[in-house]
């Protein structure tokens, strides 16, 4: 399953979040979570990641690694091939 994770660094934790990012080799995810790509806002404290995970539990572990310094929004997403299959299975034109 793929997820879109949007994050906002809390203003009071910018230094702590930056230090943790560098200390963890770019916020390497735990087992069961594969980072597909990550983008950071040029100006601001926001960013976006596309993540593949084998389980919701693994996603929860990853989010808990950052919940104290980031506000996170995690949305399950489908790629074109998967959504097309769902449409066909549902009888959509």
C-alpha cells in the first residue's frame, strides 16, 4: 500500500527536527516502510513523502518516530493501475 505523508515541522522544534533528520541519515524509515520519494518546501516548514508499507502498524511506527516534532497527515493513495482495476471491477466505463 502507498501513502502520502504530509508533514509540518512545529516552529518551536525546527532545530530538533533538523538535528534528528541529519542524525538518522535523512530520517531513514524502519523495517516495513520504504520511502519512494520526499520533497521539502523551499520556504517554510512543510514537506511531502510517498511511502510504501506492508502494514499500517509499520506506518504507525514511522510516524511515532517523529510525532513529537512534526504534525503529520497520512493518506492512503492508489496509483493509476490500481484505481483503473478498481473502476473496472466496479463496472465503471
